[in-house]
C-alpha cells in the first residue's frame, strides 16, 4: 500500500483563500532583518504568501497585511521594492 503525501496548503494574506503552497508567492522576513520575495519558497525566516496576482499584492499593501504577517514595519520604499520584486517573480503576466 502506498501512502499519499499531503500537499502543503497556505493562505493568501490578501484574499484569505487557501491554495497549494507551490502556487503562491512567498515574501520572507529573514533573521538578518531583510524583507524580500522568496523565489525558492525555502528561505529561512517568517513568510507570508500571496497569489501570483498583482491585485493580491495591491490588496495586501492597501489593507496593511504585510506588516503584521511578517512582524515588521515596512517603509514606503520597502513596499515599492517588494512590488518590483513581486512583479518580476510573477513575470508581469498575471494581473487582476
């Protein structure tokens, strides 16, 4: 009998909809204090997940959900940098 592996599921911090971990984009607050988009999904630190949609990123920023999820206080320039990294990570293809 083969065992079925459990597929990790995470919740998008913007729209609060669960999805397969691999289908979401992870933003991580590293132990060194940096906040960045984690392309591998395996970086050390506190992570927050978003659907690969520009609308979800914009909602998370507008509703101030990144700060509490990552336990950090982001400045406007940090948010702008994350927006550029997020757009690059999703390839600029998916928007909503």
